[in-house]
């Protein structure tokens, strides 16, 4: 849980993806509707939440898992990791396709179509996102296959940002 000052939420670039996601979903919270002050959502690099930080969370999951003391906590780590994996793979394609979702099934569907060589692992990740496991081996198999690919995608995306003339995916 995180508390964000309203002025930080409205103006900080750190929360651009969150403003987009909440505005896109039509959420409203109060006592005043802060979201009513936001512009209509437009899909762009600010909508990417997970892929940007892959290099950070991809290396942290094993620590989180090892610190989990109960089966339920290990399952939460599994779900957290698998959701990030599936959503990050989707984010690598969403600007090209001009689509947005946070739902696991559409994200997995787009990702498995875009990266057919990893399709079975993407669907395993999607399954573990909604029906998590506490078994390290099961989680590790998916993570060890998809995380190196995600890190490569993140690196390619960053390089494309430096070359705006590139017709490929960009942040």
C-alpha cells in the first residue's frame, strides 16, 4: 500500500502510468474526484508500468520468495511475479497494436501471438498468475525462461527510444 500526495499524483512524471491506468479504467475516488482533473486517457509510453522496471523486479523475486515464510506468502510472490511477466510482455506490443489492458488473459493472448516461441511459457505464467503455486521449481522454470527474454526486450526498447526513426516498438 502506498499513499501519494494529490499534487504528486497529478503532476509527478513518476505516476504518469498510474494516472493513465486509472483514467482509462474510469476509476474515481474521493472525497474529491482527483481523476476528474485528469485529461482523457491517451495511449503512449506513459501507459507502460511493468516493462520499464524489469531490470529491478526480475532480480528481486528470488529474495522475496526466500523471505516468504508461509505457503500463502510464497503464492503471493508467485502471482506478483507472473502478473508482471505477462503484463510486461504485453506492454512490449501494446503501443504497436494501440491496445491497452491489465487483464491477464488479453495480455497473455497478445504476448503469445507476438512471441510464439514462448507461447507455452506465457500461458503457464498466466495460469500461475491466477492460480499461483508455492513450489519454487514450478515458478523458477517459467521465470528462468521468460525473464532473460524480457530483459532483452527491455534493452531493445531502450535502444529504440534513442533512435526515434526506428519503425519498431518504442517506449
